[in-house]
C-alpha cells in the first residue's frame, strides 16, 4: 500500500498521549499594549484598537490580537453582514474571564432619533454575547443618513437623556458617536457645546494646520473631557514606500510612522485600525510599543510630502481645507472619494451602493472647476480623475 | 479712392422702420420662446402640476366592526374567507352592482410557488367573494416590471381571469394619464388610469415578501404597479416614495397574502427554499397597520428597520401600531 | 492761444454715418451666425419633439436601466409579438436530444454573443416567447432589487427564455444564463445565492438542485433553470434542460484550480468560500478555497491554495513559524505521499497543514487533532474523493 509507511509514521505520532492531545493553556501574551486615558472617564485603553470589519475576523484572529496585547475591540451591527458582533460573542464565550479587561464597543443606526438607542442596545448586547458595552456609538452620524436635525443631537436634551438612561441601566459605560462626514467639525462643535457626549470616533489625519477649524473643534472636545478615537488614519498610504531612510533611523516603517504621527496628538486616546492580516497586526502593535514621544514637525511634514508624492491619484483624506468650497457646492467630494477609496484600496464592492445612495446633484461635477480645486487642495487631490473613476466603477 | 463710408443722414422714418423691425423681431423671438418653454419640464413628476385626481375608495369607518383581521390557515380560499368574515364579510365592502378593481402584484414573470407574485388561489378567492357580494364586474390590472403578458400568464392569473371572466387590463400605451399625487417626493406621475374608469371599489391583493432594496414589498408597495414611466429611478428615494403610495391610493380594502412568504432574495426570488409557509392572511382598511403586522410577524423582522412604515405613520397615513387598532384574529 | 475755427475738429455726426462696404470676412461671419442660430433652433425643436416627460433630469444615472429597450422583452402593449416588430431569430448551434437522453455534446460552443437567441432542440419543449437580453445597465429591469448584487460581481449580460413543457397544460421552464467576466466572479455570485439545502449535481461540480430548479456555474456563466411547478414531467424537463445547457456552455475553471481540489465527500456545499487575499488573516494565503467537512461526526474546516511550488512551500513555512508563536506548539509530522506536513495547536484549536507540488492545504481550527490528522492523511492518499 502506497502510504503504509506514512500511515505507520503518522500512527506513531498519533499513539495516544493524552497530555500531547490536550490543548495547551491559553497562550501567554506579550503583555497588554500601552494605554491612554479616555477623556474625563479616566479609563485606560489600548492605544491601538482593532476594528471588526475585516474578512479575517474570527475567534482565532481575536486570539492573535489578544496575544499581541490588544485589549480594545471595535465592532458594529452591520460589520460583515452582522457576523462581526457574533464572532466577538463566540470569542467572549470561550474566554469569559477576559471580559473585564477588554474594552468593547459597538454601534447602531438610530435613524429616527437618539431614543432608538434605548431599544437597540439590547440587540447589540445579545449579538455581542455580553451584558454591557464599554462604549455605544451612533454609527457614522451625518446629515445625509440621519437628517439635518442630527447636527444638534450631540447637544440635545434628548440625546443627553438617552445617554444618562443607557449608563444608569448598566448596559453601557460610555455613549457617543462615530463620524466621517463632511460636517464633522459641526458635530464636534455641537458635542463640545453639549458637554455630555463621552466619546467620539472620528476620521483623523495628522496633517491639518494648527489652529484651523478642525484643530479648534478637537481642542474644544478635548477640553470638555470627551474621549477622541481616531479612525481611517491609513487612507492614501497603500502606495507609500515601505521604508524611508528618515524613519529607518527611528526604527519605524512608513506605516508605523503614520501611526506615530497620529499618536503625536495627545488628544487622541486610541487609533482604530482595520488590521487585515497578522503582519499588519505585528507592525501596528510594535508601533504602539515603540511610541515614546511625538514625531517632530519635520518628520510629520516629510510624511505628508511622501504621501503626496507617492500617490498620483490622491484620495481626498477628508481634511477641512476645502470646507469653504463644500459650502458653495453640492458636489460631495469626500463621499465620492470615500467610495473610490473603499473600492480601489479595500476591494469593497459595497462602495457602489455608497456612491449610488448620493443624490445626483451631489455626484454632478459639471460646473465645478476641479483643476482649480486641485491647486487649492493641500494634498493636490486629482479630483477630476477621482470623479471619472467613480463614474466608471459605479454609474 | 472712394471713402469706404460716407456720411449721409438717416431719416426719422427710416430709423423708426428699422427700430420697429428690430423690436418686432426681438418680441417675436421672446414670444416664441415663452410659448415653447415648459417651465416645469426640468423635474417632471417631482414638482407640483395639476393632473387628474384619484378619489378615495375607502369607506366610512364602521365603529362596531374591526379594521383589521388576521386569519390563520393553510388554504387560500378558507383563510381569506375567514379573514373577511372576521371583518364583517365582503358584503361590508362590496355592494350590488359594484365594479371592483383588484390590484394584484404581478411585477415579475414567476410561477406561483415562488411567492413573488399574487397567488392565483388568492385572486380566485377574492374575486369569488366579490361576485358573491354582488359585484357586477371585477377588473384586474397591473403594470409589471417584466413583460405583462408573460407575468400574468406565468403567475397563473390569466387562467383565473379566463375562468371567472374577470376583465384583465394590460398596460397599453394609451391607458395612462398624469395623476396629481402631491407626495413627499412624487408630486405627479403617469398613472395607469384605465382600470379606474368605472371602478367603484378597489382592493389591493399583495404577497408578503422580502425586497432587496426596501426590505419588503407588501400592500403599500403594491401600488407601484399603477404607475408608468421610468419608475426605475424611484429606488433612490424608495422609502419616501412607498409612503407616498399610501397618500396616492385610498383603497376600500387591502389583503396581505402570507400563506407562503418569500423570506429571502426578494423581490424576484427563484428558489423554493426561500419560501416559508406562514399560513396567514391579513385583511384590513389600514395598509400601514396591515404591513406592520406583516413585517414583524410574517417576515419576522424588526419593524424599526422599515423606514417607509414610519414615514407613512408620521405623515398620518395609517397606524403602524396595529395592536392599537380594533382587530380580530381567527383560525380558518 | 484761442482756438480758431480752422483748428477745431468738426463734430462727428453718428446718425449720418452709413457703412456702404462690408468686408467679406464680416459677411461670412454674419452668415455663419445666422446659420448657427437656425441650426440651434432646429436642434431645440428636435429635442423637444422627442422629449420624455418622465425624464427626471437631475438623476440621469437612475434611468440607465430604461434608456434602451430590452431586446426580446415584449413591450407593454398587449399581444405585441416579436414578428410584428420584425425581430427574426435564426438558429445557431443546437443539440438534438430526447427527453431521456442528453444527446451528444456539441462542439465547444462559444458563449452567446449579445443577441444570440437561446435555442434548444429538445423533445417536449416549445419556446414561449423570444429570448430576452439584458446588460449591466438594464439588468434591473429583469431582477429588480437583486441587480446590485450581480453588478458587484462584474455581471456582463443575461439571456433568458421560457420554454413550455408540452402536454402539461401550462407548465413551463425558465432558463436564465448570467454571464460574468471571469469564472471566479460567476462562482462568487453563485456561492452568494447558494441554497444551503440544495442537493449536489453530478453534472456540475458547482451546482445544486432545489425543489423547483437547477442552479450551477459553468465557465463564467451562472445558470438558473426554474420549473413552474413540481409536476414530475416539469421537473424532468428542467433537469434535461440543465444537462443540455451544462454541456453546451464551455467549461472554464480559470482561477478555480483550488476549488477542484476540494473533495466532494462530506463537503457542506453551503460552506464553500473563496478568499482572494489575507485568508485567515495571513498575508501568504491567497486565492484560497475553504469548506467545512463532516468527517467521522466532526466538523472540520479545510482549505486549499494552489500556487507556484516555491510560493506554496514558502507559505507553508511561514504558517509553521506563525503557529509556533504566542505559546503555540508545533509537531512536525513525517512526510506522506510526497507532502510535507506539520501539526500545530494554538489556543485550543488544531491545524494540520501540508504542502505538495504547489498545493498548500489542510485542516485548521479543528477541535480534534486526531480527526484532523486522519482527514489530511486520507486526503493525501486520495481516499476522500
């Protein structure tokens, strides 16, 4: 028999050795990642947290993340078609003793107003297999999805009452919202004015001008003790050279340098990363462990210039530089850029639906001087090419 | 060399003649432009325009009779009869001599078993009840998305129409006229008017099914099949537009067929495994209430997701809290 | 010095100024302007004549699906037949078969070009209407809300036709052939809609039958054969049609080599999954097919990756190294059938991974190490067909 020898060999290995067949104890980790405080709550959380959207998401993947020191998982009702929360639930069922050390967040879409969160929380808890969430967000707040009234929610009595009720029920520790909308500054300003929002997850790029509207809005929130978590920090870095001599001297890859640039802002408590594979997880966690002090201005500028130079068809990073343009035109540059980014960088086919959900006026670039806009843009984003590609992919 | 130009006078008459000619030309051009100009053409259907109005076919509410009935049973005929019986009988709605327009959902050319269209047994049961109550004529009509002849034929409704001598009206080119709707999004639209020419009562008869774009298609969405034109653009504002349907149409009665429910891959379905027997018929005068029951109890989903129901409720077009209504639940 | 009458310039009297010579260039330009104006007027008139009052001008993209007529779809006018519109469909390749047999396979037929009618010479069926053709813009007109999912997999075209089952009093079979750009994308759409309760087909490895239909992928085509009812003759006809179409459409498994290496025995067909990159969160796992198997009462996840031999070996080594991290234990196993194998345990889950001739595969995340080894051993020995 062809494989008799093999069978015998395998059988020898397979000879009952109860001790060898029993699973080893839970792997020793390299210790939790360094932490930062979350606003006035004082809660210390991992500087790096793992998003729950990637295809690799599984209980085993969470095992690896835990082993690498990540103690903060972020998920949402709609990630991976609803499977993301269930995966977290499976993992928690395997390691119930880890729940108190984990900072777990989820999100939902209360399209009819903040008070919907009161009925949504139970579904989220059930899906995540937990009795409480450390933070519960309104997911992706913005006027298009939630209406113009939502601009007032972060300072509204209704949302405050809902937040208080959620926290007093013990089901939620912190309440907030996530935002990557063009009106982010307005939402931040409203949150600072309201003063009761505990935490905000926001699209953040470390290249804004000091003192500009975004910087001021961030400071206003920070001063009120609102915790700030950065997301979508890695946009436009796909084509970056993996290493640059200047950052080599610091012992950093370019990717790690971007993370350091974000952590250089002390107002940011944690970075939410969509970690697609183990190598990225290793690099990102190593970056968190190696962070000791802010990057110099020169290094940050070098990073910015490198991103610009590396990307002929630059994606709009969502900085506030063209907010004044945004006020005068319906063209939704940031949303169009986001859809193209998701499609080209992440291979996300649902980007088509995102694009098609935009009203036609918001997609119509006729009458807009895209070339002039490019000149004015801090990142020289090639808007003409972006709009053209969006039409080709999604129209 | 002769100078190119000479100085010579222009007489007053000449001046007036020329000025008049120029002025007449300008005025004529302006007048022609005004006549040809269609100020509202830019966004037809989405701006106010006068068109024909659709009257309400709803009856005065009967205080002592339920507005909604839920009947449980496996057979269409028995269960529909039970539901109508719980409402007080078809005689409550249909009188001698009525011309009844039954609006089925025949949007796609699917066989009945796939539950993507109104079931022929449901149509047979409702049409028979109408005749028993004294209807002089029963008309059925729909403007399908797929080929109309194919849709009516393959869904089995043509056979029922032939058997019971129903007037089956196809959406012919001259069967449409602009209808004034004044909805949230739809201000006016081209409407399949022929079936309503002599109709005195209207019954909506819809399957309960999943819909990929707007979560579900039930009695409110059924009225989509009365509109013509290029409806494919509706999906951009689908929830607002479905709630506009509740404004557009005030039927006498709606019946939601939940005997077999297309739970997934709607609106076209295609696999029998997507169909679940729920053995329920819901009939009522408030389509918002009927659809609310259908979404939560037949499709087994969270009503909070169904934006068009909340919109219709908030606009006062019906009550999503069906339990607050006077309803009856009966076995077949 | 005072101005004198001789020094003054006589005032210019504009009203007395008459041009008597118009340069040719100016005449030409004037004529051109007049002609242009006339042309513009003509265009405006023409546009106005063809104006569609239902065109929502602000959303032109939304109207793509009705911008062109769908070939084969009868218009919304009662009884209008294809002949009345002068549409003539000519036979191209056709296979003659009986109802019980499946006939000779036709020479590898090219995928239907746009407009090529769906023809079958099969006893017992008769076309109910013309073949309908849809492209990416018009697909919405056929399958409505399902269209975006198809477009997400780079759908190219659909041709479909209904066939009456003769002698059944109205039964029919619908045939839908969805063409995609690649076999992988066709597989992706097929897998997305896969019925977990479907029974495997012996004539189409990626295929299953439901109570009323046959669904399979052949090449870059996703085929749906849907019967109108469950009468024996209707279902038998649907099955015959499925056989005929499976033979007529060209086989093409480009990009699906790993799929062919997933054994059929014990396979849970609903679990078959394709991941282009970062499978299981590992950079070295690309174009991976995985599925869950029922093996000796245990559910075992199994994956396969096909690559260049040295790439497969490098991936195997990388996976072995990773498995040893974070307290994992690795046990090298003896080579078997030309394959190198390692066994590893992490956090209570076992994996047994082999590499052989450019094929990397194995059981992963298994609760039972012995079963995992046994499965891999039998797989390598060819004992799991």
